[in-house]
């Protein structure tokens, strides 16, 4: 039986004065108990309820979209299907980070659950220890058959939701698009090349670092011809990027140097070797050689001089003006255009390799998406309702949008799969932006979309499918890594240590990258960089992740 941490007289007084939300369910409200509401029979809270019940929730909404959740089609249908009415309070998403802290500190106004919490492990452990939220593992087991089935199909997600004491403090968001080495998150900073320019200059797609350098030089030396042919206003930029900015970082290019590690995570700078050892990629010979090569490109005028300072809007504005030969991003359509651009394969230097991004093998995952608070008078009922979000045909709607809207915006139409069963089919959006339509219709919150759901409950989104095809056809064959650094749920003490160490070490690595690519570096500079990493407790940082990775392997 789970242990629930219960602190705070305010919570005790509030709960003691409240009546049970559902007559006859017999939920327990003593803060020190281990079975708050767990004596409720599952049949008593099975959906739909015999009589309408009202609960309270807190969520956020994107700027410029419907602020009242109950006006959204998804929640209207859920109320009809479950007989549960939710009294919502909402916060605009751009104000969420600041205001949610105040909400969680006020016992008098806490709702039964926070739907789009977005809490990290430090938040979850803090609120759990304070008694602000309740542990959910026993409720999942007894009242949440849909989520329980997800965990049975993909047990790695259950493991990532559990703290070191075995508690699950929140309900997860899971979005699988591909799986393991075919996952859409295999790499973030995908390299794209302007094939219109390649064809005009009669150049082949580069496959080695030497060939790539020659292509960039050709873009530079034929700038006038390219400007005239493609009617470009502004200087030709052979290669642009945003250094140390996730998907826009250029270090995906150095994967072929030395050991073939690259720098897949521009915050942690950690990878796992095939023998299960956690190492900092910035200490590797390949990182040193690759950085020196990138400097040589910059020195030849092949890299955007604004790569170290430009923001996203500047980066996009230049890309949309047609000035780039090579750029880096999640989807080239966001920076340039889809037409005339193709993903570039991994370049061979000493080897051909790609190291997967941190947690890429388990695809989209957030452990702190939804919490149930200690204010909830019947947690069994709340969990039973939240479990409806994990119904396989419901999760895609919560995540992307729905069908049958009366405003002309439809992400889906309701069709049928090959067995004649209901299946959500992505609808053509015409000139509508997928992001705008999704924000207008979706509700997000806790959900799970497994890779096995596609073509059974839902079709794959078009804007994801072509990226999945790129991953599978171009990058999966180059991914020979045995392991991917997982998403660990650390103890509160370790999470604070991780946060402090990663801040210093990440800054140290990223400053070196920018300085070294721009100005170059000597062996003495490299040795000082390594000494700085040691001084910032790199050994302790690596040992921390090694401890959790060893435990992760032992649990498999």
C-alpha cells in the first residue's frame, strides 16, 4: 500500500469541513491515512456516472484561443460521455510558470486536479512531500484501466513515472511517433540542404565532411549566380545555424569525428557508450576534432557570422528570404520551405554515426502533466475521470484536436480502420496552419498515443509522417548506438544537484563551443577547457547519471 505524505493544518481543516463528492462512495479524508478513497468500489466511479457530479480543475490555454475549456468540443463530449462536469479555472499559457506556483501554495483555492501542470521532478517531489498532491500508483492500479494498459504495453513509461520510493506523483503525457531508433525525436537539429542550389550548380548530395566543405565553398563562390537565378535579395549564406540552440545547433555535423559521439544534447552534453558507461561528449577526441573543423568552416566565411547571436525570428526571416544553403531545425518548413530542400545524411569523417538525443528512444514523454491534489474529496472519482483521457481514440483528440467542429476548423474526420472500427483520420487543412488549428481545438493534459495506435485508432499526422520517413530512411541506418540516455526521475536531493551541476557545466561547454568555432583554439586552450570541466565537478555529474543508468539497466 502506498504511503501518502500529509502535511498542513490548512489542508486538514479544509478537507474535514467538506462533504463527500459522491454519495455512497465512502472515500476516506484523514490526511495521515494510506488509503484515501481506495475503499471506493471501481463500479461506483465507473464512467458514465449514474448521476451528474461536479469536480474542479485548473488548466491553461494558448494565447488567442478559447479561454473557457467547457466551450471546447472535446470537453463538451467528455461531459456527455462521463456525466462529470468540471468547474474550470484557467491561466493563459504564457503566464502559467509564474502563477501556478502561487496556486499550489494556496490551500483554500486548490482544485481537485491540475490538468496541464507541466511539473518537473523537483516540483513533484516537493509537492508530494508537502502533502499538496497525492501519490497515484494505487489509484492507477484500481481505477485507471486505460492507463494501466498503456503501462503494460510500454512498461518503460511506468518506470520513468516512478520516483526512487516507487511513488507515481503525476499522470504522464506520452506521444510516440516512431519507436526507439525510428522515433521522431531521434535527432532534434536535423541538417537540411538547399537541393535547388545543388542542382543549379550541378553538385551531388555530400556524404563526407570533405564533400560538404566543397559544397559550401561552391555556394560561397557562386553567390552572384545564385542570387540572380533565384532572385534573392540579400547576401548568400552558405550555412546558418544558432549555436547552442537545440534544433538549430550545428554540432550534428561532427558525429563522424573520432568516436562518433557528436553532441546530441546541448544542455546535458552526456551520452551512453555501448558498454553502458555515461560520458561527457565534450571530453572526447571527436568533439575536439569536430570543433576544430567547424572553426575552419567559419574561418573560410562558410558559416553565418550571426550564428552566435541571432534569435529565432532573425534566423527564420533570413531563411524565408531564400538566403541559406544549409540550415538546421526540426522541420525545414519552419525556417525556409519544404520545396527545394532535403535532409542531409550523416557526414563521414573518421566514421559515419549518429548518437540519439537524450530520451529519444522513448519518444515524447512528460511525467508531470497532471496531478491530483489533496483537496480532492474523492480521488477515486477524479482518477476514473482522468483515465478517460487514456482511451486510445480520446488521446489523439486531446493532443491534436477533434472532428465535427462548427467553426470550419477540423483536425480530424471520423472514419474507419481496415476492420471497420472507428478511426480518426487527419483532415486536409488547406491553407490553415496546423499549429493554429491544434491550439484552437486540443486540450492537451494527460494522454498516451502509442506507435501501435496508428492506422488502428488514428492516422499519423502528415507533418509528422514525412519527418518519420526522413528518420527511418536517412538517420536510423546511421544510428548504431546500443543505448540512449533515458529520462530519469531523480530523488529531490539528486535533482537539485543535477540542476546545479548541469547549469555550470552546460554554460562551460556552450561557451567553449561558441568561442572555439569563432576564434579557434590551441591544445593549451583545450587542456584548460578540460580542467574547467573538472573544476565544475564533471566527475560528480557523470557519476550521478551513471548511478541512475545502472539502476535503469538493472530494472530491465
